[in-house]
């Protein structure tokens, strides 16, 4: 007797997209450790100073962890949800960077402002890349 089961599958485009996101997030996370000064300047002043370096290192660690989680189908969706949460969590730092653009020297202020709506594009990209397409298979 055949049994129908709902099974999730990713499309080739989603798999390629997940690998691109893996590279992007792993590189960004690595840069938190390689050049923490840049990320420290992005910390909004309302966050108490003793928490700046730990926040930079923790966010970098989770960017790498989430990026690596995108590689494996079993962890892809959970990693995607975590990365979306991380993108939301660091959004105040992006706002601070745009509002205090003089601290970020060679980066044009327009780029820092453009980055704000792009954060939502990244969230949508991660969401799309990590969603599976449900289909029914006979067992």
C-alpha cells in the first residue's frame, strides 16, 4: 500500500543561494575577529561600553555558525531563522552607522543609508533560500 508523505525539498536556485549566503556570512563573521575596531565603532552609545567587544565577537561567531548551518539541509532552516534574527538584532548598529557616518571615513554616507533597506532584502533572501518547497511523495 502506497503512503503519501509531505517532503520538503530545496530548489537548485535555493541551494546555490544558500552557498552564496554561507560565503557572505562566514566572511562577515570572520571580519568581526580580524578587524573588530570597525565593528566596535558601529556600536550604538546606549549599549554600555563593557559589552561592546563581547557583542562584536558573539555576533561574529553567530554569523559564522549560521553561515555554516546553511550548508546542511537538516540545519538550513534553523540557521536561516537565526540569521534573520541576527540581521534584525544588528539593525540598530546599521542605523547608528548611517546617522554618524563621519566615523566610517571612506564609506560614503549614501551607502550607509542604502544599507538600511538592504538589510530587509537580506532577510528576505535568507528566508527564501532556507524555505523548502513542500511536495507529496509516494512511499
